[in-house]
C-alpha cells in the first residue's frame, strides 16, 4: 500500500492519482483512503491537517495524489442583503463558502430557520464544499489562539 506523510496546499508537478473527500473527511492525520482508481493510500501526517481542494498528498516515492472536494449535501443561502446574512453565519462560527451571490453552509435546521427568519432563501443542494479558512490561519481554525 502507498503511504503519504507529506501534504502541500498545491501541486508541484503532475498528480498520478486522486482522492475525493467531503469536508469532514478532509480533516485527518492518519487514515487509509481509497483513491478514485481503487488503490489504497495510507495517510500518516505528522499532525492533524485540513486538506484543501487542489492540495496534494506526497507519497514515499514522491508521487502526488490530488485532493478533490467531493459533492455533499449543503444549504445554499441567498438574500437581497447577503452581507448581513453572512455576518450572522460568521457570528455562529459556521463553516461557510462565500461566493458573490450566495453562501454555502452545512445542513443545520436551526441556522436554516434563523436565516429564513432574517429574509434569506435557503435551498438544499449537493455540491463540493470549500469553505473559507478563517483569519487565524489556513484551512480550518479552532479558537482564537495566536
């Protein structure tokens, strides 16, 4: 089985394989993954890491395996005043993919109801999820420690 102990946020060459993972599965330290071609890869990183869409895992022989954000169930949020809605989502520390005319968040009926009451339209969609990483570092951030 191939082993990857290194991760880079972007490719240095041409990937020889790929793995599709949803948002939760892209947060890992040690795990066996099944590549899109059916081969298996042991990921054994030095610390828990948030793998970004477009990042690469580097195998022991130097090959690159690209990380692809898999489609997953999400909520699409639109509103006349999307900036105000985005503030409320961020105030709840909810992972959010921010686009010009919409927000994407993970399903949460309480947040969806709150956003609807604030005038947003909330629709279920299935798409890849690549939320913002936060102000305190790349990828997922936890807390406000510097």
